[in-house]
C-alpha cells in the first residue's frame, strides 16, 4: 500500500512546496518499477487545513500502447465519470484524513525524453562516454544513463519541471530545473486530471 511521505527538509528548487513535492516524487522510493508514475501532492497551497505537506503515489493502471498525453486524457475522463459514493462509504478516520490532507498538486514522473526532450540521455552522459565506440563498463551498460524527469502542477496553475541523471560512478546527479519550460500540453492535461481528482474528493467527502 502506498504511504504518505512528508516533504519536510527537501529542496524547493525555487518553487516552494510544489518544488519539494516534485523533488520527493522524483527521488523517493517508488511503489512500481514502470513508467509513468503519478503522485498526489497534499497541502502545497497557502492556508492548508493541516500543517503537513506531503505526497502519495497514485495507483496507476497503464493500458498498453497509450502515450502519456492519451493516458492523462483517459484519466481525466475516467475521474469525471466516477460516481460519488454514498455518505456511509467512508469511516470517520478516513474522513478526518481527507479533511486534513487537501489535494493541491499532481506530479508525473517519466523518462526525461518524455517530459523534457532537451534533457535526453546524451545531455547527462559524461564526456568519456559520449565519444568514440568505447563500450561502457557493465555498471554503465545501455540504459544506465537514462535520466528521469518530474512535471508538477498545482490548482493555481503553477508548474515546475525537474530532471535527474546519474554520474559516472552511478550516483544521482540533480535534481535540477532545466532551462526549457514545461510542455504546455502535458501540463494542461495534468491540470485536468488534478481538477477532476479534486472535484471528486470534495464531493465524496462533502468538503
């Protein structure tokens, strides 16, 4: 079962609590090995109902053959169509959690080329591995240099993009904010999923 994780102490990358949530989603433990990964961000906006900012990995079904834009569109449509459960569907403890932890943000984590095309594998490969036909050591075989990226949006329209790669020793480089702006189409679709999730939560728990 996914666990709520606090962003306390994480870097904000100049983007406040949204940046901390993006950092945690990109660098923290994952409940799945596949891509993409989706995370809900809680209490990132001002005046939170409870003084805890955190994130939770969302259980994401991944139909084969769908690209990221199509997947996000499908998720938004599915959430809008999801019926609101009856009042007695949740116990009091679950209602207290929903009241204290407000859904304010959404993060998608994927290979960097899907979210930040300029940050592909070559941008992170050390010079010694960019030149010539040299075969990398086993620790650096094909795929070891593929960087990952996190795109986060909140309900006020803020966006932040982070990327992270690996060093020649196999350690993480970053995360850092790239020069390029987040893809407006993907950010918009992520915002639609967030709006649908927020609306359903408000209706389900009468918030």
